[in-house]
C-alpha cells in the first residue's frame, strides 16, 4: 500500500495520534505525517503510506493556508487558548480599518521568534520541554514569508476577527496573531486555527479518521489513497520503453536524449526535475538534470 491520504485532523488529536490510529486501521507501520498541527487546531494533514513516506519533507515544504481567529486583549504563555493567561487588556480601542492596515503590513518576508511552546530543538531538547520546566531559552529569529493575508470577518464587540493566511513552511500562526495584537497596541492570542491547504491538498477533499475506517472496511481504500506523483505534478513526465527499465530499477543515470527532452527547455523553465515512469506506466522516480545527464534524486521502487 503506497500513497497519500488527505486527512482532516479533528480537534483534540495530535498529529501523532492520527498516525497511530491509521496504523491500526490500515494495518501497516510505514506511515508518516507532513507537518504538525497542535491538538486544538483542525484541518488538512496529508498522511503518507508505504514508499510515499519518502516525500514527507517535500510536502512539509509546500505552501500552507490557514484560517485563524484572533482574540484581542488576552495574552497566554502558549500564544493560544490552551495556555495560562498572563495578561488581560480590557481597554481596547481599534476599528476595522486599523486592523486591516496592521494585518496587511505583515505581507511578504517577516521575522518571527519561535514560541517557547514549540517542538523546535535547542541543545537536543524541545522548547516546550524547557517551557514546562519554567525556563526561558533564547531563540533566534527566523525569516518566513506571508504570501497573502487578509481579514475576512469582524466581531469587534467580542474583540475578535478572522484572518486567512497563505504562508511558507515554518510560519507560526500563533506568533503572527500575537504580533498583530502588539502592533495594534494591545495583546492577542490565536483562538482557533483551521488549516485549509497544505501544498496540493485542500480542505474540500480531506477525510476524517472515522471516514477512512469505514472506507477501509468496505474495501474502497483506492478511492482515497492518492498516488505519490501528485506531489510532483509540476514536473515534466517521462515514460521509458522496456529497454531502459533495468537502468531505472538499478538507479542508473540517463543521458537527457534518452528521455527525449530538450535540455535547454528544461533549464529555461528553471525546472531541472522530471517524473520517470517505467514501461508499464508506473511512477518510479524523480530524476534531476546535472550537465548532460539525469541522475536519480528520489526512488519509489
């Protein structure tokens, strides 16, 4: 069983909980997830099965999209509603236009300091482990990219508004909400978080674990087990004839002429990777052009 299942992670589950449950449902241990979601967060969590686990880091690197609710006037140690309240601000004077202006100022490259309650390791120890011991550890700023951000709903009578964010990997939406609050002259936390997209995977076709369990019982797993090559859909595809299969299976190199491709066109598109299929039409590898040759970058045999 090889492929990717687009899971809808429900509230209360950790990403590791999802993997553990699917191992039991699918009766396989070779399963990985593609980007942690906190227990209180919901939404898209692509899960890789079998040889698809080789693309975990590639999916993690993809663009993410989120919908978050920002609550003004509250500060917690975790930057969300799961933590201890550190401060409350009752005197909040902001209007919709001010919020829109501040939120739009975060568009582009921004610097973030990872929250103490995160899984980043420093000196071999996760930050949240230090935090639980009451220790504050110095963290370096990280540059992340906000590709798009906008306010979609206001409820200022309750000091809340929603934002939709498209961002690069490593972006902490909790930190973003706190920074927005600070720029508005108050404090803020992320009250709710929904991931609506992770790379090629969207909320519309994500499945709850209970749905997957029912689908497996009915023997319809192929309906939701997506092929590995969906992650590489932007790459040119190459189909080999039978005489070249053995080279492919052994992870050999190919001359670009073997693939029937124009080298200048590949370089011209700034995309030197190709998807390679054997003579049976089965996806087997990603190859990268180096000079006049294609060498294997990732095999899926």
